[in-house]
C-alpha cells in the first residue's frame, strides 16, 4: 500500500507556527491542487472573502478546481483587527482527454426518468459535500484507498460513444471486483447510498474543515451514515455499479464544495517540502 502522511506537527508547526501574521503555503499553486497553509496562532483567515477554518496552530487548507481562475485572494486578520491581503496566482494545468467506447446508451443520453434519478443523485452529493466542521481528521494524512492501475485521471474530459461529457472529477483506480476499499483517512461518513445513476454504490467521508473524499462504483457498502471511520478501515468493495464499463474505484476529493485532484492529497507529504512565505 502506498502511504502518504502529513508531517504537520513536526515539520511545519515547529518551523513557523508561532510567527505572527506570517503566512506560509506548502504545495503547488495550480489548478486542481490542494495546498496546506499556516497563518500563525490567533489569526483569522479569509479565502476569496469567506472566513475558513484554522486549527489551534493557525493551519488551514486551500484548494483549486479544474478550471479555477488564475487570481485568488487571501486575507489574514489578527486579533487587533489589522488585515494583510494577498493575491495568489494560480497556474493552469494541461488536462487529458479520454475516448471511451461501449458505454450503455442510456448512460450517455439519459431519458426523462433517468434525469430524475440524476437530479436526486446530484442533490444527495451536493448536501454531503456541504459538510463543514472544525474536525481535524485530515491532519493524520491520506493513503491510497485501493491498490491498482490509474485508469482515469482527474480533469480529463471523457468522450463517451463520441459524445463529449463533463470533465472527470476524480481519479479511477482499476482493481478486481470485490477488492477491499479502505478509508483514505479518519473521518465521519456523511453519505452511504446504493444504486445511484452515475456513481452506483457511493460513500462520502468527511475529514473536517470542509474536506471530503468520495468512493464510487462499489459492489458493496460496509458503512452507514454517521459512522466514525479510522484510516485503513474497509468501507466497501470495488465494483462496476452506476456508469462504469469495468470494475474500478472512482476516488474523488472536495474542499468546501470545490472538486480537486485527489492525487494532490496523496502527494501532500512531498508537497509539504515545497513551502514558501507570502
């Protein structure tokens, strides 16, 4: 199992966690990435005008979607009311395009009845991705939920049966049907739902600070709503339910309802070596 663990308390907080109003970011300022930040203790952090969670050491998380604009704003407000404003320049990412054949026609051009099922699925997922708590499960790091070949990358646009579809919002990991799927990190189950149109059997786990991971196309769900999960717990089995042409796990990630590349979570340990001060 490939393992990627954050080194928050040792390498980051010890290095700059108590520097007043100093802002440190670790990671890549690119579309589809998640970045770890520290603003020092006792300061408030605002991202694009929205106040976001910080922990007791001033740590926070930022993420950018596939098509994020290149200018983002970050503001740090101290206890005396002084605010420092920063402009972040987000670099573009070149995305891949996949041409997939053999998808059932109703999964490409759904009927009115299917559209109702799709709308239901979208509402369930949207609600799950709205979870925002001050929990800090994410500080324990993330592991690959299953071993296998990466058969689909985040951000790639899929052309299904010659019909262009929306860009892919996760990464696909090919594995045998019935392979155990493990929780990528500690957290709480905010969605465990069977037989959805696109996702099939679906699980969403909340890791705090508005960060969730998504597990789709499962053949079996082993958890239920509000279960507390430990990293490595078997939460389900690989399948090909929903819109899938073969057995694989669709693994997704979202921060404050922004879908980003889950590979960035798994790469966070190395990204924590790429720190800079604003």
